[in-house]
């Protein structure tokens, strides 16, 4: 029983971590692309 609960918590934690890191990864890509294109323009 405890092992099943631990497995569920682990899978939920992994899903939450993915959802939390996705926007930051998208923001990093956005700012990285914007800064590189701005640097190339000047």
C-alpha cells in the first residue's frame, strides 16, 4: 500500500516538475532567440 502511494506521488511530482519547467524553458528560448537576433542586428 505504501509503495503504491509512493509511486503515485513520484509520478505526480514528475508531472508537476515537467509542467513547472516547461514555461521557463520556453521563456529561456524566447529571450535567448531575441537577444541573439538583437545582437546580430546591431
